C-alpha cells in the first residue's frame, strides 16, 4: 500500500522534539509541515525553504495526519535511537 510506504518516512526519536513525529530522522517535524500547509504554503515554497525535503516527504505528512484522524494503526512508524 502506498500510504504504508509513505509512513515509513516518518520517525520518532525521544531526544528530538520530545518524541514528536519527524521526517526521515531529520529535525523537521510533521507538525511544522502540516502547519505550513494549513497556512496555505505551497509544496514548492516548503521545498524551497527546506531543501532536505522532497515531495514524498510532504505526502508522508499528509498520510500521517490521515492515519491519526482515521485512528489507523501507525505502529509502523520507526522509532530511532
């Protein structure tokens, strides 16, 4: 499933942002990306501001938000550290 593949990009680390979900073990939180999207930022502007990200990372944030809202199991998220 494509969503499962996207969710593999999301990790948590107790020592980074208090264990909040982050993208590919970078110090960029899912919360930040979702906030930027909610404020109307485009994919292009987010990718310009955060060159370590790619479009699939933003899609992964949306997939994560969907899983949380749908109460899907998100235990596939890797925990690093």
